[in-house]
C-alpha cells in the first residue's frame, strides 16, 4: 500500500513539474509577443464591424491609434494603484470618426480611453463636469496607446457601483451602459505608450492626467514551481530508497 502511494506521488509530482515547464514555455512566448506589440508602431483600431467577433486577448497590449472627439461629459474615474501612489484613472469615451480618416479604419462607434492617472487630491476637481470639460481638448484629436482588455466586476472585495459612480475596475461594458454609449468597443485604450513616455517625474497639477503608466509585467515563477515539483519527486525516490534500505537491515 505504501509502495503504491509512493508511486502515485512520484508520477503526480513529475506530471505537475512537466506542466509547469509547458507553462514556462507559454509564458515566455507571451512575454515576447507582448513586447513586440508594445514596441511596434501603432496601428489603426479594428473596424467596428469586427468588434462583435473580435478576440481582444489576441490584441492585448497592441500599440494602436485612433482619431475622434472626446465625450467629456461621460468621463468616469476608476480607482487606481500606481507607482505614484493611489488615485484614479480618468476614463473618457472617444467618439471615433468614420473610417478614422483613412481606408480600412474604424466605422465610428466609441472606445473608452484611459487618459491617465490623477492623485486622490484631484478626485473632487475631476468629478466636476465643468472642470473635466475645461481640461478636455475640443475638436478632433489623435490618441495613441495600448489596447487593453475589459476588467469586469470590480476590484478586490469591491463591486462596481454604476449608480453611485464608484468604479473599482475598468469594466468597459458597465461603464458604457452607465454612460449610455450605444456602440462601444469591447476593449479600452491606455493612452500613452510606456516605451515612448518619459520617466515618471512625480505627480503635479500640470502633469495630470498622467498617461503611459501601463504596467507591462508578467509574473513568471513557473521555473521555480517546476523545480519544486521535480524536487518533491526526487524526495519521494529518496524516501523510498531509505525505507527499502531500512527494511533490508531489519531482515
């Protein structure tokens, strides 16, 4: 019975170690793809006609560009924790121009844009429609940034409360519904591209919203996990050897 348990543990640990090796290979390939997307020249957003069948995950962190007009009145603030401390992301929809001014571009619709970070001290100001309007460029604008996936539901132990305008995550669908957007993209844009944005100088009134703060970092502990599982498998073999040796001595 003990031998069967040992065999089961050995093969179980080996299987888990091998799975982590495969995960390591997948993670390294993902990191390479994302780095290529972040450092690539921005491309036009997918056409609105493709949004319904689009797989945003296949384009996440792709550098993109869009042209349109800000819908300042529909700006919301989403809670943020950044290198500059706690604060909020300024999320403003962009009404896209048909075809983005070029063939093959988007056909209108709206895309939510994370314009950047503001500290806690500026929440009250950015909650005032008049202040937002005065700090939002009028007329057509060009926006470059990284395509990001929606963050549905809310944050850790906190659910978004659209009725109270409390957003703990950048939930594209919920923000679009709350703002009455009729044709919103299923993704959002993080304005600014980290590879092209100067180092953070600190937050001041003249530097917010602060764009280009996307954290392009992936936890990659799969090699450690693989070595741990293989180590446990080796320990099972060692324990089996000690038990067998002890049994021979008693015999």
